[in-house]
């Protein structure tokens, strides 16, 4: 078993420089954020159209749990965020283009209003997710 592991180990490390790895990670994170936004937009529409009823679920969170493998609490939170983003156009735009992570968007949707979101976004985009969480908790 040892020799097989030894021959696989060099394949785990690419020839990218650390700067290249960092750039690729940041780029991929932005794409993941944008894809998560797209997912939430679809979830919101599916929920509004009550697509989950055809499967005899009580709500969309149950459907997300069964069909998408999302834990019930996480599914409820994704629905909450998806619904809140409808009224938060600037937050939605930042999330859609990948400038805002789901973690930050989740926290902002707890406290933001259409009137306050611009200031919150100005704080959130350069901040860490933990800083945003703590800031929103204080609010």
C-alpha cells in the first residue's frame, strides 16, 4: 500500500506558483459566489411557484433537503436569504457578480433594508466574513 501512495503524492501538488494558486482560488470563489446567487434566484422562483407541492412536500425547504441534499436548517436559511435578496437590489448585484460571498450576503440580509444596504455593502465587500457577521450581530 505504501508504494501506491508515494507515487500519487507528487500528482497532488501542481506546478503553479503560490501566487497562481491564490489567483485561481480567488477567481473560483467569485464564480462559486455568482453560481450560489443564481441557485438562490432559482430556489426563490421554485418556491414562489410552489414547485415543491407536486412532490407532496410541506414546503420548499423539505424539497431542498430531499432533492438537493441540503440539511433542513440550511435549506430554510437559503430560502430566507433568497426571499430577502428580492428587495435588496444592490446586495443582489454584488452577490450576482461574485463580489459578495454567500456568508456575507446571509448576514446582510438579516439587517439590511433597501435604504441601509448601500452603506452595509460598502462595509461588507472589503471586510472579512467574520467582521461582517460581528457587525451585523451588533446591529
